[in-house]
């Protein structure tokens, strides 16, 4: 823990104007920065002789649709030499294009494509920014909080057309009417049967 505190002090002293806040929690360092300092902070953490965060573990996003700066970008880095982890985060608005880390960490390529596919966030100077988890013709971004949870279309692979196709959901006649109530609250016909049986 002492080593982690010293590491946090070093980072704060070197990057004073670029860090909004820092803390140690769960044996990891958490720092919050402004989005325009991302490249400088990442380069320092990777190349500095004390920090040595040479491995990018993950890039992900958290969606807060009610906020003006809707998305929180989260970067997880690992230092094998100091056996420590750091989590960097910052907030961006919807539609904002952010810098790619592929020139610093080549493994960022796939991670940034996942974020693009799931949240619709674009990365400047990314070598191959296209969908990676969904079909190329897929509409929307599934991990956004406003992505619809119900629908009338299904996706399947067609042997005849040799590609993924979208088609209306085919259900038996007695299941054709969709019930949009929460399963936790129960459906109307079950509630009515329960009242009649009592």
C-alpha cells in the first residue's frame, strides 16, 4: 500500500495540472482527467521510469444519458514492474470524437472498435474503425441505455443468401400479441385469474 501511495504522489506531482482528482481504492489508483490531456497522461504513464504502465488491459465506457457529458471513458492500465493498476477516466459529450491510443498501445485497436460498436463513440486516427461484435448493417448501439429492449425483428444467418439477414419475428398465433409489462409485476391476465380464484 505504501508503494501505491508513493506512486500516486509521483503521478500527481508530475501531472498536477492535468489531473482533476486521484484516489486509491481496492489497491488501485483511480485518476480523473480532462479529455484533452488523454494522450499526454497515457504517454507519461507508459514511458516514465517510475510508473511503467506498459500494458493496456481494457477500454470501456459508462453511459449516463441524463448528463450533458453523457459518456465516461475508462482506461485500465497495468504495470508488471510495480505490480499495480491504474484506472483513468474522463467524460465526453455525445458525438464527440476522441483520440485513438493505437499508436501507443496497439492492443487498443480491438478495444476501441468494441466501444465504437457498442456505444457509437468515434476515435480519431483509428486505423480500422468498423463494427466488430454486431453485423455491419446493425442499427443502433446495444450498450447505450436508450437502446430498445424489445422489438419485432430477429437476426439469423441465411444459408440461401450466405449472410446475416433481418426478418420479422415468427411466432405461433397464440404468442403473436406482445406483452410489454414487466415480468416482475405480472401480466394482466394472470392478475385477473388470481383475483377470480380468491
